């Protein structure tokens, strides 16, 4: 059965619905709505951000997430700042999903470190009136300190 296309003129209300479902912790519904938006406006930047955020929301739902799908969407963003920022966010959210898993805390450290590297790149590119990358960087660093996260030890270091 074919999908029903939405009218391009309805995009503002459709995007508002995607935001609403995301805020209701229903990322699957927000993702579905974004796919409907892409069917009529493939590079809608607002829908891309909601789509990326919704896909990364899935990390906290213990759902297998296709990282390539996230990266593909990130690469469609128009600005270098946003691309670096959302790659950092992807790493951060994946890392935070490891915090509740005892044997995975070293992976959390690694993921937060990766996120911080991208936030540093984004910080250099962000407009003066935006400090999102700084805030995320600091949050990652505070999490590493608070959780006392450390890098993974190599097998030969353990014995």
C-alpha cells in the first residue's frame, strides 16, 4: 500500500506535530512524521533536526539505532556548525545510554570524549549569540567527573 503524501502548505503544522510527539517521548511517531515531510521537502532543515534528535532519542529507549542513518541525516544539514554539533550530540546520547550498563561505562567515557571533540569543532563555528556547543561540552565533562569515568583498559593492561 502506498503512503499518503501530505500537502506542502501543511508543513508548519506537521512539523509542530513532530515536535509535540518528540516532547511526549514518542520518537517513533516524530520520525514517521519527518519521513512524511521529506517526501515533499527532502532537505527541510527543521524536520532534519527533529529527525536527528528523534533517532538519537532511541538510544535511551534501548532500541538498536542505525548510526549510519543518523549520520546521513546530519550530512544533509546546511551548516558546518550544525553538522559538528549534531555529530557530537549523537556521540553524547549514545554514551549516556551506556551509563546505566555497568560493563559499558568505559564506552561511555569514550563516547563522551568523542562528543567533546565535535563540540570543540562546533564551538569554533557557532555564531556569537549561540553557546550550545559550549554548554554540551561542559555537560559531558561534568558527567565524566561526576560518574568518575575512565578510559577502557586494554586486555594486556589488566593482567
